């Protein structure tokens, strides 16, 4: 059974940093492409970014609002995905989901981690 | 990248069919066959219902179907059931390694 468990959410002040983790199980993590998707309170889904598997280059891509501030990395030895969020803004307040991504779709989602950015 | 356009709400009675549309451009929906639909119940994570325009993941009832014409994708739910009441989001690959979502449609089963 595929499981994705996010952790590391919490409260941060504008300008601060936060790192989310997503621990995966039930599939071969090292060959998977993974994404982060967020959802602001009462709002819709927003794609944040994606990381390819190392065998496919391990490259990352990001949505315009977070490009240059967020990075995605992975530790295949720990089956763990990371989202490093720097220079946080109040607009970054959202539930952040990690997802298993295949052919343009997020086939499995974690339960989400709440990030609140407020002074 | 602009969000895809969905109607904010849709409704139908149990047993009826309802179709939710998702309008994009030739740079996203019209240009690729990577349209997906997600169902989200309140307080829960989204669940994939349709991928690659028409395909259903294992376990998704065949009451759910997807289609696409030009720059508009559609999700049809046939034989509505009370448990189908949820928010539905479309998404599409948008080129240049980007993905875009629709604003969501709240489906009410009357």
C-alpha cells in the first residue's frame, strides 16, 4: 500500500525558513517522480514543484510564485522527499501535500502538512 | 501560468448525471493529453479520479468518466450518489515542465 506522510509543518514569520519532509513507503521511491501541491485555506489546489528520479536526471521545476525561494530534494536511501521553503511570505500559508506523480497526474497524496506564515 | 477555468458549483439529484467542465488553452488542455480530475472531500486529501483525459485508476467507479474537446475537458458523473458530493479539481500539463490546476467545482447532490 502506497503511503506518503508529511511532517515539519508549523508556524513561521515572514522571511523565515521551514523544511517539510515526506516519508514514502509501498513503492520504489528511487524511481518515482514526486511533486508538492499546496492549498491555501478555503482555496483551490496549486502546483508547487516537481522532482524527477535520479535516473531521469533528478531535476526540479517550480511554479512561478515559489521559484527561487523553494527547493525540492530527495534522499532515496531514506525514501524521503523534502521541500525547503525560504523567504516565506504570508501568501505561502497553506496545507502542503506531497504526491506520487506519473504521466501528468498525482496518483497518491499524503495527508498534508499545514504551514502558517504570520507575524 | 493561469489557472484552468471551472464553474464554481454544480448540482444534481441522486441517480442523475452531471458534467463539470474545465477550460484552458492550446498551451495546456488543448496541447496535451495529460488532463486529470481529483475529488476532495472536506478536510481530506485529494483523490485521483481520472488521468490522461479518460483513464480511471483502479477502484474508481465507472460512473466517473472523462473527455476532452479542443481546449475544454469534462468530467461526467453518472448515477449520482450522495458520497459523490465533494469538490472536484481538474489539472493539465502545461508544457515547460509546468502543471496547472482549475479553481475547483463544488458538486452538490440534492
